[in-house]
């Protein structure tokens, strides 16, 4: 699934500038977690992280796990430090007002595969 399709499907806002809106990455998998130690176990390409955890550790964890799309749920807003680090790491950040549960359901219904 392409970035512009994801943004439209979950009513998301791209908050990381052109990195997200110009992305041609085709995402195939999703993992939802607020527990970053679980995220570090991921080894799949084309994976997005869906979370309600909105802090710098989320960005750093995604960087280590080589995840380049994070969807921040429940209406939480990324701060300037998060945006700066994400931009430096070429990580796309999307914000949505929807719950983690709803985002997972919407993406699953359009063919995004779960990891577990």
C-alpha cells in the first residue's frame, strides 16, 4: 500500500514534511505496539509501526528497527524534537485522531498483513 493511500484511508496528517508525501514506498506489513522493546524484535521489510506512544524513543526505536513509517494515533501531536530526528533519519510520521484499533482494522481490511 502506498503512502498516499494510507494517508487517505486513515484520515492522517503527514507531519514530517516532504519525506512522507513524496514517498513511493509500498508497505506490506504493520505492527502495532506501545512497547518499544517488542518493536526491536522486528526484522521485516516494508513494515509500518502503529502506536499511541508519542516521544523521541519511538523515533529512535524505529530507526534501530529500520522502520520508516510511524503512525501516531489517538490525536497525539509530535513535538519539534521528534520531527527533527525523524527528518534526519528519513522516517515518515503520520498523525491521526483514530485509535490504534481502528487504524489496524482499516489497514488490515485493505490488505496490510500483520506480523504475528
